[in-house]
C-alpha cells in the first residue's frame, strides 16, 4: 500500500527556536497534502491544505507566518513551526492525496514538545 | 461548518465482546471514512463508506447518508482493537475536499 513518511517522529526544542517537519509520499505523487494538529485526547484539526507549486490555504485561526508550509514537489511538503512556544506543543500529522485515485494516506505523526 | 459527533466518547470492553460506534453529521457528505488511531498515533484507514455497508473481517460499517449517520461494528473484540476510532467526512457544500474529523471514541479492550 501507499506510504507516507513523516519525520521526525518526535522533537524537543527550546522556546524561540524553529522546527521543520517533513512529509513525503514514498511511492506515489501527491498533488495535495494536508497538515493536522492534535492535542491530547482531542480530535484532529485541519491547519492547512498545500498544493504543489502554490501557496498553502490556511484554516481560520491558523497563523500562516507562524506555521510555514512549503510544497515544492509532488512528493514532499514541509511544515516549519517558527519561533516555537510551549503552547505550540502538540501532535502534528500530515496526509497526502494520491494524484492517481485521490485516496488519502496519513503519516505517522510528529510529537513536538517546546520547553 | 459541518459538525461531526461520535458516541460514545469512551468505551471499555471485555475481550470477545461486540460493540457499535456511532457517527452523526450535521450536513450532507460525499465522503465518509473510519479510522483507527493506535496508541502511537498512527492513523489506519478502516473503511471508505459514503453509503451502504461494508465488512472487513471482524469489522463492518454502515452509512445511511439520508439520515446523516454511520455505524462501525466491532465483533469479538481483541486487546489490539484498543485506541481511538474516528469518523471523518467531506462536506461538498463546505468547499474543497477537506476531511473533517469527528470527536472520536476512545476504546479500551481488557482481558
């Protein structure tokens, strides 16, 4: 089956630093990738939708200058949390929509802890 | 936007028991999926079921789109079934092909 690789799996950083999370579709091309955020014992909340070669579309309430999304190729999207603060600590999950049949596949998630 | 409510929020079962999880949604959908999130956070796609009934081993799902609900049946539950179950929908009038996740059901299967 299709695989979406997300790295890193977990990261601990100091407040004020920036963290980059990568999401790769390993065996298929993805025109669209989605980034979600999940707080403990809560559901997944969509942060933004990224399309290859164009600017990401952010959901209401998500700061685009804080959560930078780049989708430079059909197999890679990155989320950069800039100047991270403790309230940004969360589980971040990406998903990729396959170009060929539009099925959706999820990465394994990244646990971010900001000290 | 569309509201997606799941019930029950929490469920504890003895191994071997059966259960039914429910997903209610507030508007029309053209895509509905059930996911299992394991204790490590990985989301596993269980069913793509915008309507009708599907079965896969001990799991089956039914969606009645006209009445805006879907059910996930788990039979002969096992400890490995533990985790969080989410339904997620796409609302065609909501714009785009965005999946909106439900509130989730936390399932624990005990020996």
